[in-house]
C-alpha cells in the first residue's frame, strides 16, 4: 500500500477528524505508521481513547479502500496530498488543515496565490454584480478565485473568474459524488474542464449536512491570501468564514452596502470591526504581494466605447452584442437571438459588462450601455 493510499484510509475512518489524525501522524511519523500501530500505542496519543484505537487498529473492517480507489479512477478524479508541488503551503500552518483533497480537474502550483470570495446564498442584483465584477478583475490579474459553489455569491464569483478566462477553485461541503447544489453541475463541469478544479476533503459518497459546510469553510479561509465578503446579512456562514480568515492571519475585505439593506448588514459590520472597505478590485490588489506579469489572464480587459468596432470583439461577443439595444432584453431572448448556449451567453455578457458595453438590470434583463 502506498503512502497516499494509507493517508486515504485514515481519511476514510469515521469519527477521527483532521486534528486528532494530525496528532497521530506527529506521533508515528506517517500514515502507514499509524495504521500499523498497536492499540496500546495509539491510546498514548492525546484524544485517542480505546474505541478510537480499536477502530484504527482494525481499519480494514471499517473502510472500503479498494472501492474508494476504484471510484476515484472511474470518475476521473485525483488525490492531492501534502508534499505535492500544488498543495497549498498555507495549509501547513493550520492546526485543522485537511489531510488530502479529492480533485476533479487540476490544482496547479499557481493556485497557491488565491483570493476567496464569499457571501450569501440569497442575493440581490447588486451583490451578484459586485461578485462577478471583483472576481473578473482579480482573476484577470492572475489570482485564483476560491469559493464554495453555493447558490448566490459563490456562483457569481466562479462565473466572473471563468468570464475572465482565469482560474477558480470550488470547495465543496460534500463528497464529489453528491455535488451540491445539483443545479450547479454545469458550472462545476466548466471549472473542471481546464479552468481550475472542484475539490473536497470528504469521501466521495459523503452527503452535505449542517456539519460539512463549516468544515468546508475553514478550507476556503485557510487556502486564500485574502478573503472578500460581498453581500451577507448579520447572521451568515460567510461571516464565520471571514472570522476564520482573520484568525488565520489573512486579509479580510468587505464591500459596503446600503444601511437600510438587511442583505448588507454583515458586510457593514465587518467594516466597522476592522475589515478593509473596497469598491474596486485594484484596492484588493494593493494590499497583497504583486503577482508576476506572466500570471495575468490573456483575456482583454479595457474600457471600450459603447459603440465598438466589431473587429475588436470576439465572434461570440459580436453575436451577443448584436442582440442588445436600449430596450430591456431578457437572457432567454439573447440566447434565442444569438443561437449560442446559455453558458456561453452568460460568460459573454459579463465580458461585455466589463468592457462597459452592456449593463445588467434586475431580473436578468440586459441593455446596451449608454
């Protein structure tokens, strides 16, 4: 059994958790040493009682390692473990860092330079537009965008990075066999198909529940250099993630919202208690170590005239732009008129927004910028 397979077996064991497994690894040197240890040796480790020691000593009775390995292969997944060049170095300083990550797609060494964007699942047009704008700008600058693939702000953050032709990592609060929410499967496929990765620390068949999402959030907070909260109420999982990022010593940024908007109460409170107020992606970049020029996305990013020469637009952009006018036009109308897939239209509209050629209105309506 390889060292990676031994680590996978430990990760599959029920009821241990990363903190206690870290103590075991420190005591016995590696995962193989833990699995070979006698019960009396195991109970000498803080937090390992007789029942946990018995489960570890008889681990083959409790996990289906061959089945998990077979599922990893059949689904086209891989495992990322400490020591790999792409393993986030920031994890080495976390007491509860994941033991390993299941990966759909590819995590690259450059993904260690990452920014997290989080917020509420129930969003306003303002929140979604801000998330897409900042994600587009930061991904274009070369940072990988980390988020949780949830509805609302997470979804907008991943979409912004894809529109910028940048990289994005989706960290799940479930196993990769139970992607949640299911309606984001197409978005996950786009991410995994050459634009980043969908990752999870949980065994493949783990279903999402109230315990898995907080565990997911610590990975998001621990991986990034800085975390941006876009829109959230006063009680929100995004605030928990932001507080974790602060405890981990990361930069915490927040976008302000109207004082009469419950959806912005959490962001405004973060600013009041010390988060950095930002209104442009450049303000986030100014707080961080610069990236090398070659990290910048090849996608164009510039302010264009609202009446461009079509030679400066891609074929998709020209087709979508041709559907816009000064009158409101729905997403469905643009899709039908352009003949392009919905995912292509969504990404293209965002690029046109970044070029000041299109403007989104509430209800997924669009107009040509004046």
